[in-house]
């Protein structure tokens, strides 16, 4: 953090290297110089106004509290900082110490995140401690809501239910798992405003937004996937039923064929034990051999 100390007249007493990196002003240039001549306006002049108002007995939005200020560095590049100022007494002299944190990159990253969040074709929702803080147009469409105002503040538990009507969903455990592992995916059903539900794969990701903890929830509509899986299960069941029917048919036909064939073989063997001439005995032998061959095929 950048640390800048100045007296009641606005003269800089201390200016650390972190402040140099933030504003592009060296400590040698800053110390002993009026604060408002060193830093870009409106940062310096606005800050000095608050100090003078505070010393005159008025209220200040800076002293004793923090705020975000937009300005630019000495070279003209945009700069966004968080500033917190406190008053200290040094041998009876009133000094003001400002702690400055450069949040430019964090703000730009948040802005990029907001753009991606809004433009995503998948439903995305942001939840904070008060409930639904924001959602994109795809989420509104899935929920069947015309305006964000109709769903803002709703808890996550009120917008999802178990994927299985007879089951239950432990959101607290899923959220705790996401915090431990960085992300957690579960199947659930998104509850629309009209009470209907849509099967979704829900991805829960803990993030920090504007310095606060939030949950980024993404919904992926899996209705088509579930229909495809049901069709596969139905086709599998039909195939298995056909296999069972064929096996049953073959077993029955095998039994029905073996029974008379056994009778033919038995009778031919009995016939061979009777008085037969040579031609008759040859015919009985052909009959018996043929019956055994057919039984082997069956």
C-alpha cells in the first residue's frame, strides 16, 4: 500500500516507494512539496478540500473512513484507488496519513468479468449474503422472468430443487465442497417463476467481487441429454427383452424338437432288435444315424 503523510497545510512529510509506484511520483519530488502540486487533479485538490473542511469542524467523507477515487497517474494513465485517511498527533502537530491501494487492475478485471458474465449464452447467476445479486439474460430466460427485479434477492435454495423428485439436494454441503475444492458440480432442477422445473447441471464457484465473497452459479440445461439417455435406456431395455425372448424361444424349440427325436431314435433301436432282413436292417441303420445327426444339429 502507498502511505502518504502530510501536515494541515497540505505539505507532504512522508511518501513511500509504494506510493511512488502508484502515482509515478518519486519520494524526492513529493516530500516537502504541497500535495496538490504533485498529484493529478481532482485527486489532490479534492483531498485537500476534505482535510480543510474537517479541520474547520465540519464532516468529511475521507477522514476516518475509506472511499474509492478515480484519477490518473502523472503520465496520464487512468488510475483507480481506495483511499483511507486517519488523523495523528505528532508532538502536538496534526498530521494526516493516507493509505492508498491501487485497485485499477482489480476493477478492470471485474469489468471484464461483468462483460463475459452478461454476454454468456449459458445461464449465470451471482449470489451474495443477501441472495441473488445479479444474473444474465440467459438466466432470466430459463427462469421465465421478464425483469431482474422480479428475482433479485431470491436465495439459491429457492431456485433449485433435487433432480430426482423423490430425492433431496444438500446445497449447504455442495457450497462447502465448492469452497474447499474451488468448484462443485451437481445435477439439480432449476425452479422457474411459474413453478415448473428444468433439469440442469449446476456448477458452483466461490469468487470475490468488489472485495466481498460471492458465489458464481452456472446452469447448463441437460433436458436434451436426459431425453437422449432415456432413449438409450429404452433401446437397451428393448434389446435385452429381444435377447431374452430369443433365448426363451430357442430353449422351447430345442425342447420341442429333442422330445420327438428321442422317440425316433428309441424306436429305431427297438426296431433293430427285431427279425429284419438285410435290406430292412440297412434302412433302420440309416434312420438311426440320420436321427442322431439331426439331434446333434438341434
